[in-house]
């Protein structure tokens, strides 16, 4: 009896701790994709189903989808992890040279040592040179570049605070990344949604942004504007004029610009071109070029490398006051340093081997043609990024069935697609969308054999 009372006391104490968890954390809702991924894993473990293959293309993970890693990337990393390989004849000369140079930058010539808070200085310089080349000579200072694990949460911590009417609001596109929205919620920030215009190819409209901002100022303090270019999940690529309009809007409304540009290497439409927010800001000249505050994000997880698991990204700050930059350094110091393997991946991204770039134009044209030929589905042009985000045109009875089940219609559709066809895709509802519209999201960055299998599965399923 005494033992039972002791256990009850322990449970009670544990429950009291749980009740004290941050309300900001308790408000975060896990994305619907989690339940679909878990179900897909159960099916893969051997449950009998009326299909031969299970295809999981729900996440932006190219390697999970079957694409093989780039040999040069893995060889350099292997040599850095096991330097004895440098004395063997198994690696090319350029791999050995790159690995030796990187190891010299590490304390003790070991990737197991800590690096500076901002990252290895040599890699900061590589990224700075990469940015200047990308932006046609626009200056970039290594001191303004901070290497991260790929998350934007640290940057949000700079200015997200307050409650009620003083609560920090961040203008966020709809549809957008659920992970960014979760990070914002965890810090107690308020999402200020502005809708992209699907009928015009998912464009950003200033009238919609002004409407969203005016509405938000009634209940929070909007301080930031988050943009994704090229888009996730919708794949739009902003024109230079569109970026100029957004910069003027941010300047007029005194908003901090957060430019998510991690898909900059994934532009497939030959009529479109990626232009960075930093370059446009510079070319606009004063007063914009020296007053609008900007944080630009890039990552080795996306683009031609797809190294999601290495967790290497960076943020470049533009036009921040020197005193604020001191606080930035302090903030990043709380995280010690980013994993060295991710930093090495960034160095290779900034200076890839000169073996030529692959072209995905023809493939993405086939993807779009397939989507628009299927009954009950339509898709805006996929101009960039690594996802397709087609709209579902569901019959009223299907929507009613989903409402009876208490789930979003496109989530129910994804669940049925997984169970009946073995195809795991993501529901548009977790990325947010206009009322009474329904979408799917899936990765298009796939090996040829899986692309053929995917196309056949989609045609058979009638989606």
C-alpha cells in the first residue's frame, strides 16, 4: 500500500510538471503528414495490400524518394570523417585536395571538434563568394553570414515576443511551410496569413497583403514578412518586379523581410529566373538598399544536393544595425555550433565540382502534362522548387464524407490513396489553403524508374 501511494505521488508530480508546459508549445499541432507516414511505414513492414509497390513521395526528401547522393559530396565527407582514406588510392585528387583543405580549418584537424559560433571562417568566405557570384557582383560580407542547422527558429527568436496586442505577428504565405508555422507558434508568435493567388499561378498580390496586414493590426503587432521564393509547396518563381513590389511594401510598413530561398537552384521553367531578394534590394538603390532589413536563407537540404539529413544551412543578414548584430551573435552562441558535416555540405554547395549541371526541364513538363490530364485535378505551372501542388476537385459527397469523419477532405483522400493504391502524398490542408479548396503536395525530384511507376499509379487511381 505504501508503494502504491508512492507511485501515485510520483505520477501526480509528473502530471503537475506536464501542466506547467509552455502554452505556446501545447498549442502546436503536429502536421497531418505524420499519421500518413506512420501508416505508410506499417504497410511497408509487410501488411498485405492490393498493390505491388508503396510509393512515398510526401516529403521533400529526395534521397528518401530514391535519388542517389552525389558521389563527390559523400567522398569528401568520408575523407573528412576517416582521414586515412587520404593516403589510399581510392579517391580522386580533387576530393583529397578538398578534404585536406577543410580538415586544416578544423581545430585539431578533426571534424569532431567545435567550430566558431558562426561556422568555419573558410566556409563563411566560400558562401560569401558564392552569394556575390549569384548576385552578379553584389558585395557580401562573411561577417553577416551565420551557418545554421537549416531552421529559421533562431532568427525568429530575435524579435518574436509579447502577448495580446503586443504579440509579434509574422506575415506568412498561404499555402506555406508547416514547419515554419510550427516554429512561429512555439515562440508565441502570431501567424498573419496572406493568400497567394492560385488562379494567377500562385502570385503574391499587394492588395491581399495590405488586407492581411490591416486585419492583423487589430489584434497583434506585425513585425516581419515571410516570403518563399521559389515557392513551397506551390513552385512559383517571383519576377523581379514582384520582388520590388514586396520590398517597397516592407519598407512602407516597416517590416523585417524573411526570404526563404532554399529552392533557388530548382528553377525549371525556361522563361523564369531566380533573382534573390538581396540582389533586387541592392539594385533598387537608396533609400531601400540601405534601410530595408533582410534575412535570406539557403540550405544544402534542397536544390541539386538534397542532403536533408546533414542539416546544413545559412542565413545572411542585410542592413542590420551593428548593435543588433551583436545580439545576433549572442543568440547563435546559445546553440554552440552547427554540425561540421552540414558545414562541409554547404562548402561543396557553394563550390561544386565542375562536372556540369543536370536539366530537369523536360521532366517537369511531363509532370505537369500528366497532372492536367487526370480527371478531378488541375495544376498551375511548376516553375521552380521540388514539389507539385495540384488542386483536387472533389465531389460534394466526398467532402460531406470527410466532414462526417472529422478530417479535412484532402487528408481523407490521401488516406484512401495510401490504403488502396499504396501512394503516400501530403494533404494541402497542412500547408493552409483557401476555404473550400483542396490540394495534394508531393515531391517531383525523383529517379526515372520511380517517376514511371508513380505516373502509372496515378493514372490507374484516376486522380
